[in-house]
C-alpha cells in the first residue's frame, strides 16, 4: 500500500512540482493544500502518513500547523520546508514535533531519500511498539500464570500435609504394635512406607516454603542474634550424620564477632540446608567448616554493617558452568554422583530466598575435586536494627503492588525538640501514636533508627493517602506530643506508587523530600 503524503504550500507552481516528483518518482499517493487550515480539514477527512509543509503561509504558518498536528494527530509525521535564512524556525519545528526539515531551493533527489528515511523510521517505530506491547501482554500473562502456580502449589502443599500426617501416625502406631502383632516382612514394608512418607512431607514443606518466599508471604521475626550459638546448634543437629561418614564438622569465628539482626529460625534453616548439602557431597573422612566474620569486602554496601557466614567443604565440587544456575529452583547438577544422593532441587533456591528476605546475598565458589564454599551475608545488629526489616517489608509490599496493579503509599513522620535529635523515648511514643492512625490490618508501621523517623506503608492511592495525612495531622494538633504550652514540631509526608514514583528508591526519595530532608 502506497504511503500518503499531504503537500501544504501557498505557491501553486511548487505544489505542482512536488506532486509530480512524489507521485511519479517516489510512488507516493499525494494530495495538496494551499494553507494550514485547508490541510487540517483534509486531515479530518482522509488518512495521511506524512505532511510536507512550507514555513511561510497566510492564515496559519508551517510552525502552527506542525504544532497542531503534534497535538491532535501525533501519529502523522511532519516535515518542514524552509528558506536558507530560516534555520532557527526549522529547529523550532523539530522541537514542536517535526520529524525533519528541508531547505529551499529543494534538491528533489535528496528530498525523496529523506522522506523515505522518515517513513521507514516510523514503520520501524510502529513495529517496535507493537513488539513491546506484545511483550508486555505476554509478561502480564506469565506473571498471572506464575501467581496462579504459586497459589496452587501453596494450597496443594498445605492440603496434602494433613492426610500425610494422618497416614504417618497410622503407620507409626502399627509399627509400635499398638494395633496388634506384625511379622518381620510387615515391619520391613511399613518402615519403607514411613520413610517415603517422610520424604514426601519434606518435598511438600520445600514447595510450601518456596511458594511463601516467592509470594512475599513469608513472615520474619527480627531480633538480635548470636551467630556463634546458631552455628553450634546447626552443627550439633547434623553431627550424627557427619559422624556416620567420619566427616570432621566444626565452627570457627572470632571473639569479637558482631551480633547479627535477622530471623533465628530462618538462619538455622539456611545453615541446615548448606551443611546438609555439604554432607551429601563430601566423601568419608572429609571436612566441613562453618565460619563467620565481619564482612569488609568491597562489594558490601556499607563496610562494617554486614557479617559473612561461610560453609566450606572438601567435597566433589561443582563444575564452573553450573555455578550460575545452582540457586535456580529444581536445578540439579548432572552426573551420577550428584544424582545418586537424590533431592528435589529446591534446597538452594529456598536458601537464597531466605537470605535475600533478610537483605543478604549468597554466592558460591567451587573447584572440582577440592570442594565448595557457600557464603552468605547478614546485617549486623549495631546501627542497622530496623533497616533490614524496613527493606524486606518495602520490597514485599512494592512487589505485591506491582504484581496486582494496586497503589502503595509510603508515609514518613518525625517530631523534633527544638532542633535536637529525637530521643528513644520520644521515638517510641511517636510510633505508638502513629499506629493508632493506621487502622487496617494490612497497614505496616515501623521505625527507621538511623534517620529517627517513623515509616508507614498503606495500600491506598494518593487521594486516600491525603485523607490519612489529614487524619494524622488533626490527631497531633488535638493531642500533641510534649507540653501543651510548647508542643513539639511534627511533620508528615508521603509519596504514592505509581502516581508519583515508579521505583522503591524514588518512592522513598520523594517522601523524604517532603520532610525537608536530603534524598
């Protein structure tokens, strides 16, 4: 199909030359207009791909025409024809939406080449736009399917655990002889059934844990932790397995190891998974060492604010080409020895998910025949008490808002006592007071220790956030903190996704700016 071009020029001779050139040499479908007003009338009745317009015309000049087309019909391309002395006008036309400009006297061959180039670029743009729209549609469908899959896995795993527990109890009672005597053959097969029930239960637990991690529904209990104690507990629970293979299992850490901030149960699970893997792939008589030390590496976000924990073994090692994919779910390294130990391929995926929910990172180094070292980081307690919790909850709520196309508002609140830093007591009182203003169960209120202000996350749009802000300010006006004669200065600010910010960083920065602080 021929491209349609509308020529707009107040000189009849020029219109005739351009029409003949574009029709006969260019192969375009061409129509003519004497001025801008006539051009707009034709654009309402017919479809054109490009408008080639002169600059100086009566009633409506070329710049006005280009500006109006860019406003009302942005899909139509425009090219301006101007005299040598009107380059500034040509540049103005480009700013107003023109795709290109041509200087008079026109070189007809050059004109044809440049018009074709403009039209080709438009076709490529349309193709890319359609491709991008297709990708976005496919991505939304994949996101929806992934959410459905996660929900199915979660429900199925949860529902299957109950009957499995009942079956296990029944088998256990029979094996104990509570239901009558059984012979050796019956014991053998019932014991086999009990082991497979345990294996199936472990698989369901893995699926359920992974589903919770992926959906952001996993709950963390944040507290100050002694990593040495947790390491010793994990080692003692797995020592019988290590002794059975004559594997030396030990923990090592410096005396001045800082306390970590995280979830005790989740860290125990991480260590159990990593040590358990090391036991699987370490030969008899080997060695597994669990170490912890302050993380001062260059990749740490803030030196001295992280602790590094490593599980090092003298096992069979992992090929280099498998290292990047080792943490993917259901991924299992090919090879007879790896396959012989079995497993679902979910352990390391769960381990990575648990580490990342506590704002940490996990990595692996390995050498065939010499062993592997899995290293993960955790935030230290001192100076970082609430920030990992804040990041975890913000990540989870932001991910939920993105996946479900809902709004999320981030509130920041603080009070000051004559310019001095907020005391712990004042911060506690502010936190309790703010909690009463956020009434829904899904609302999250917490504190940022270093900045000394209260943070709240609420699933509402900007209009709803303004109502909440007004409610908070009214409450503080009626019931101020401090003396009634000298109330403390109170500030509240918020930002809303996606109306004001499209990323977590931007959301926090805009809310922070509202308090008068630096981004």
